[in-house]
C-alpha cells in the first residue's frame, strides 16, 4: 500500500527495473528503479545511493523492492548466495525451496527462453494480493513480493538489471506466470 501511495502521489507509472547489487552500497540490499518517462536510461551505479529515493538523472524513483526479504530468505534456506550460482543451479534448487521448504507455492516451474526466463507458480500464498492488483495501472510487479523476489534473485544470478516482460494471473486456477528479461546494456534501456 505504501508503494502504491507513493507512486500514485508522484504520478509514476513507469517500468520497474530491478537493479543488481553493484547499484547498492550494502550487500543484499538491491533496489528497484521506476522510471518516470518512456525511453529513459537506467541510472548508472554512481548516480544513486541507498538513501536516495528520487533520482533526477534519469528521472525516477529508487526504492527497496517488496520482495527483498523473501529473496534473502530463499538464500538462507538454500545456504548459498544467488550471486554464486547460475540459472541452471537456480532452476534445480528454487522449486524445492518454494514448494517444500518454505511452502510458498504448490509448485514452481522455470523455463529459459531465447530472450527471457519464465516462471509458472501455482497455488501461491500471494494469490489474493495478485487478484487485488490485477487491474493496477502501474507495473504490477511493484505490488507483488513474489514477482519482486524472483526479479531480485535473477539480478543476483545474472548481475544485470531485470525487467518483467509479461505478467499473467489466472485467479481461478491460482496460477501466476511471469516472464523476466535481462537488460544486457545496463546504461540504456528502451521500452
């Protein structure tokens, strides 16, 4: 609710860009950048600080993502930092953490495609939250700790900014499908 109030008050409805750890001065404290206008570039690491919320160049918000605590919990449960593994390792270990260890979801499937990484999550604990934000005008990943936590995990694995390409909610089946994309050029980003 706080994120929604802040974004609405400032009229920010841009894309959420999950920044990797090199954009933060504190370990395991990544940020999400929400641009104000289309075609904005991603801020460079030296242009933002952990305490800075409003960023002038490029114009946007620099916030703690709602899934940061969950991502850190996944790592604690797995006993390893995502920055020390690759996508194949994540694909093998994260589904067990979701379904068995933390019981966040009934199942988690991860599929690598040519330009994205797709997650299919069934019967997760945030189903009600997803349904309530299904009609949000802004990037809905900002309201979902689950979508956000996965984006942060991917930013740690790839060490690059991550955006959500597509988010689909099937409330009756309690299925969430999210497609993430790695930003290969972290200084410019056009959408």
